[in-house]
C-alpha cells in the first residue's frame, strides 16, 4: 500500500502544476476549480484515507492564519474522508487545542481538532539530528494537507508550517537548523500531499511574522487569492514570488530542491488559472497599499 501511495505521489509531481485562483466571497467554488486545474484530487478524497489538515497558528490572539472560510472550503472538498483532523501542537504561547479554537465552528464528529503534542500513539523519527516522537496521524496512508497564509516571510509559509509537527513546545532550539528540521519533517511523514496557500490577505512586514501582534491585521491587504498544488515546494515558490520575495534566495526552497522534494524554479512550474503576471501586479499593488498604511 505504501508503495502505491508513493507511486501516485511521484506521478503527481512529474509536472509541478500550481493553480492560481481568485475568489469573491466564499472560496469554496474557487478551490474546487483549483483542483480541476491541477488534475483533481480523487486519490486523496477517499473513504479509505483520513485527512490531516495542518494549520499554522502561532498565537490564537493574532489574525495571521488560514481563515475559517478557507479551512471550511478545504474540509468540504474531502467529502469522503472518514475523519478529518485539524492539527496543531503546543508551543510556548499555549496548548495546541486552545489555538485550534479559532476554527471551532467547523468541528463536528467527523472534523475534529487534534493536538499533536498529546498523542500517546507515536512513531520515532529523526529531525535535525534529534530523535523524537511524531503523532501517528501524520503518516501515510493518511492524507497530509498544509495550509498557511500568503506572506512576505523569508522562512516560508507552507513548508514552515511543518515546524508545528514537533511536539515539544520548546522549539526554539531548532531555529539555528531550521531548514534541516523542516525538510527532515517533510521526509519523515512522506511529504505534503496537498498545499493550499490562503491569500485572502497578503501579509507584509511585521504582519508576516509568526509572532505578530494582534494589531498586525492593519498591515495586511486583501487579495482574495488561493495558491494550490500537489507539489508543496512549487506552491511555496509561487507564493513567495507573489509576496515579493526571491525564491532563489530562500534557503528552505533551495535545500528542498536539492533533496528532490519539489520544484523551486518558477520557469519550470506550470502555473494555471489566473495570470501569474496579473496576480503579481495585484500583490505588488497590495504591497504599496501596505506601505501607505505603515506610514
């Protein structure tokens, strides 16, 4: 079974295709359209596979995280999954379950919040030369979805989200070897099956930082865009470029490419849906608006 999943994943990554779609109001229809553009997700939406949606939320008092609407759209697209785990771990700001309350209106008997730090059923992995226990839900055949925000943060978003797989709340020790920790985690769980970058807003400056204050909301600008793909490295690359970063200078992307985990060259990524140049101009205009707010 594991070989079959690996084979399907390799086929999905043969052509790194990333969908750019805009939405007005609810993002559900746009996300479905994005899946159609990248070749659908029929192998992921299965009654035989539970789904883990790793959200990125450093502090539940901030607003720089995937919106309720976008997470709702992701959940709705996995109609066949027997269980959907919305997952986060503890950090020094608090318990994972406390931060997951941001999305409490979406929780049901099938869609459940899950604290990766409290799972007694674990698998031993090696992350940045340190052995630790990862929650059993992170491994195949479960589907792993990473969702985070569109932001101008040089450490990334979709891949940086994997930092939350580390169950220990004292994660700061990995900051000096962050790329290794993130990509070791990526490989340990068998990869990200689906990446959904929530561009409801573009976050710049202080608002792009994980530990941004609640006031950082005034430093974001509305862009109403989704960046979606099966190759998480490619999604990270496209999202970074839209946010005004240079993917070729982002070490986590370039190290992921060296490990063969995905595509980090914009020229080799097939971008479908909305025009990349138009979207880049839209985000550039948003960045200018951000600078105006800052003044």
